[in-house]
C-alpha cells in the first residue's frame, strides 16, 4: 500500500530534543545526568508528568508534585524550573520537509504529549517563539495534543484518533518519534514507525519509507 500520510511527534522531532535542555539544567544544578528522566520514569502512567500531560493537574500542581518526586529521589528540583527549559528549537530542515510533503500531496498529522503551560503545543514561554511554533503547526492537517484530548502517548487510543481523523488504514501511515516507547504502539497498529535520533537520520529514513529520493527534503 502506498504511504501517503506522515504523522510527526513535535518535541524532539520538529524541534530539538527537550532532553538536551534537561541535561543542561542538570549540569547547572549539579544533579546526576538524566535525573529528570529518572523522575519521569517512576510510575510513568500516574506521576506528575503524566497527569500534567493529560491536564489532570495545573502548573502549580505539577510544580509541587514534581518537586516531591525529585526530593524522594534525593535531590531538590522544582517542577517550574523544568518547565522553564522544556521548549526546544525548531529544526529548519524539518519545516522544509513539511513544506515539501504538503506540496506533493501528503497528509500531515502531529501527535504531541504536551502540558497546559506556556504558549500552545510547543509550550513556549516567549510569545515570539510561540508564534513561530504556531506557524509550523499550521502546516499540519490535524494536531492532537495530549493536554487537550486527555490521552497521552504511548496509549494506543491517541494514535487511533489520528487514524480515525484521516480515515486511513495504519499501513498508509509513517510515524516519527524520538522515543521508542512511543513508536511501539504506532508499529503495533501497522504504521511504519521511525525512531528519530537526529534530523538527517530521520529525513533519510522517511525518504526510504515513502520511496522517494533522499535529499529532496
């Protein structure tokens, strides 16, 4: 079956990885490397991060809950400090790829785990940067935000929502995400899943998945 629908994660795919910003914050605070990811890995379905991404708590609740979880692991770190560095930088080649795909008739979707803080799906604190994110998101035919639909990846339901929107079989779709745990449900439904480790790798793998020449986007 010809693949004519491409579904992107946002943070870590369209933008640089938030994990890079987390590591910088950890270095600044003399925290162990990947400490923030360790906090977020505890009780992954009902910790502060998971509840915030489903909009079950507000930013003040996240600040308090994350702080408690960090303290339980032996370190002081406010949730608010993590939110302050969350948004990544937009990757220009990814935006170029979106434009190329749009011009050539592909359907574009975005599934993002985000939180009801900052400006829009990119969770930007700066209005100027939020405007740039909004302009990128306008290229998609459908954007599903966990904080708005109340379901977050890797719950298969959010992927099915996207398939239902496009009325497409999973086999017609390519899905890109920087987390393997989020790629698995997409692949399980029958999508061609690409784990993103870098911008060039992602675009080369996407070209292969679509059967087009590398370097076109």
